[in-house]
C-alpha cells in the first residue's frame, strides 16, 4: 500500500551536489512538433555543456519509449502517462545536481504544468521549439507526417491530434529562421543571464 511507503532522505543534498558541480541543476523542457528540431538543439546544447564541464543528460522521446515507456501508446491517456514518468525521472536528475534536457513533443499544456509543479521554483525552463507545421512536414526525417496524412498513424500531433503551444515559455526558438548553433547560443545566453551555468 502507498501508505507504507516513506520517502528516504539522502545523506547528500541537492545543494551539496550543485556546489560540487559548480552549476545549478534544472530541466530544460524542449517542446514542439515532430521534426521541429527539439532533439537536434538539445543534443547540440548538451555537447556544449559537457565540453564546458557541466553535468548534463538528454532524455529523448524516442529513446525513452524504447525502455522506460515501451508499454505506452500514443492515445491521450498514454501520452499523459509518458510525460508524467519523464517528469518524475527528470526530477531525480535535478535532485542529483544535473542539468537534464528533455526532448518530447509533450503536446498538452496541462502535462507540462504538472512537471513544472514537481520541482522547485526556477528549476523548470520550458523551451518552445517553434517551427511551422508545413516546414516540419517538409523536413519529415522519419516519414511520419506522410504516414499520418495517409492515415497510417492515428493520433499524430499536428495532424490528427492537437498540439497546445506554450503560453509563457521561458525560451522560444524559431528553428525555421535560425540554425541549430544560433538556437544553442540563444539558450546559452539565457542560462548565463539567469546564473544557472
């Protein structure tokens, strides 16, 4: 029973880990349509952070669905559970003193708000990777939009399922107009201004 489960306090605190690492720990939550550039920007930023000696890890939608969330589909209920689990895993990363970059479509505002509520003030930065649907369809690196248009994939975000744009993201990237490197620089500058790195 849940009433028999008690949270066990760690002997090493989050602040201790942050002090040792020399930087804050937080989530950069990349959200946007499929093929908008979430994973590309997250991985490029991760590489730069790593090169600068930061403790960082990327949680990518496809990779997580190969393991932790392999039992989930793409209906609304499973999408919500997918994000809930990722939120809990991300919270553990933040507690461990690391920077976690999550690249998930995460189409529902409510689900993103739930993740934000799991952690402390200023530890969740929503990064809206904005790219028009027609541009995402042109890119279509996995051929998913084509399949969705042919009704081979049900519940596909942007085609047969909704995407709710963030209303007040901390960072908005325009990946149609700006390169990956330019987007990384934009995030980097934001993190420095906020004294997170």
